[in-house]
């Protein structure tokens, strides 16, 4: 009789444990099925930041009520987006890339990297350190390439313009985007689509398809490590609005992270705010104009 009772007690404990595990697993599965964002209440320690850059379109063009359906709108509908994110310079691209990575516009032209078009200032790449960042540029002919082609331009690859990045490091860490699924092990990763896929020459539909393949398709970044481990944030970043816009025209900015709920932030933000947010997430001090603005951590629960 005593043995029988003990067996019943043990069976009850096992059943309770299994039920608890099942309930927790069910909650996690439900969160995962609901989307890539808002799965945890507290922002984690950030191990990886991934930025995917796009070109020359306004918030209204891509995320506005009248904008066509796209993967951009799908992500904004599940994650965080900024309704009042603006450029640091208009109409040229390069100044915005340097503002978002180094806190200064530096140049108002779209010059190719060289002695007359470079900066020795601190930047997110040098802050993170030589072994902890990488840039992937689609259609780049070879690593650290600094000349224009029909589908690639160096002005969309900001790391090429910083003198604090040694040439050997550039050749190792500014590389062509591979066709196979990326292995993202670096702390900070900047991903550059080619001119068709970043909307400089292509269409929003082409960019949407490309981004969906990169993030959400089979083998997409949202379905693999490191994102699924819960310590990675992905940012969809634009340089500026199109030709009919201005430096004050809102542009898309989408935040994908486990701790970012579905939210449209109204607070004014800009390229310096993006840099301030990335620095703060990685425990780095702010540089240049990033020190004078509010970052993105609070609005997006980072």
C-alpha cells in the first residue's frame, strides 16, 4: 500500500512537471508564431546588431497608408517603426551614411573614398573593434572595393571612408554579400543591397522581395541563430527621402527585436539617434552629434 501511494505521488509530480513544460513551451511557440518581435518584456543584453540599408524613399512611399503592400509594411505591422525619423543631409547619400555611423555629415558630396573624401573621426566600426564588425555589400567586385560599378557604389559602404580602419582590416571585413545564408557572428553587421535591391535604381517591389528572402525566407535571418537566441536586433535603415523630399521628410526606420513590441514611435528621431541607440545597446560611449540627441532605445524598448 505504501509503495502504491509513493508511485502515485511520483506519477503526479512527473505529470505536473510535464504539464508545466508543455505550458511554457506552448507560450514560446505561440510567441514565435506571432512574429519576431515583442516576445520578451525586458530588453536583453545585446550581442548582435544588424543594419540593412536602403535608399531614397520616404515614410509615405514605403509605410504610409497609401503605400503598396510590401515586406516592409509586414515588418512594421509586427515590430517597431518610426513615423518621424529624418535624414541628416539632403539630397546626397554619403553624408547620411557617415552621420549614422560616425555622428558627423563630413561631406555633402557623394565622392568615392580617397584622401579628399575620408575622415579620421571615431565611428561605430572603430568603437566596436577590428574583430567585432563586418560589412556585407551585394555585388561588390572584391573586398574593400572603392570604385563605382553599374550595380555597386562605395558611398553606400560607410566603413570605406574611415581612416581609423586599417586597409588590412578593410580587406578582411568589408566583403561581398554571399549568395548562401549568412553566418553572422560579429557584434555589428552592416548589410548593403546592390543598387537594384536598395531602391536607388530598383523598385520598392524588388527591394521588398529581396528583404523578405534575406530575413523571412527559407534560411532567413529571423529563423536562424543568432536571432533565435534572443540577443540580436535588426534595423531597416534608409538614408533619405527621394528627389521631391527634403531633409525634414520622414523616412522609414524599422526595428526588429525580441523586446520591441508592435509600436509606431512618434517622437522625432534622426540618423544621429540611430547611432546613439546602437552605441548604447553595445555599451559604447556616444560620439560627435550622437551625444546631442535622444537615442532609439527607449522608444523601441531596447
